[in-house]
């Protein structure tokens, strides 16, 4: 049975190795840069926002709440069926 120290130390070694492998892919980039971290986080958030907006745009092609598209799958279609 390994002690907590050994278990955590082995995990830390694995993580350090993964970090080194990633850093080796991009030797010209300073991976410890706070600016890079902030930009990557912002980019990730923007990707998620774009995906959400594109999905929402595909769901309803009409800005008019009274007009139902021919391939409607949004709440307007459900409301029409239930009425």
C-alpha cells in the first residue's frame, strides 16, 4: 500500500511529464504567461458562446413570433400543435 506522499508524488510526476510534452510542442511560446492563460480562457468562452448562438440560430429562422418556418422545430411549432 502506498502512502499519500507516494501517491501524490507519482501523480505530480505524471502531470509534470504531460506539461513538458505540451511545452515541447510549442517551444517558442511562454506557457507560464498570465496573458496567454487569460487569452486561452477568453477564447474558450468565445467558442462556447459561438456554439450556443449557432445552435439557437438554427432552431428558429424567424424573428417574428407569429411566423412559423416551414421546418420549424422551436416552441412555436409546439404551441401550434397544442392549440
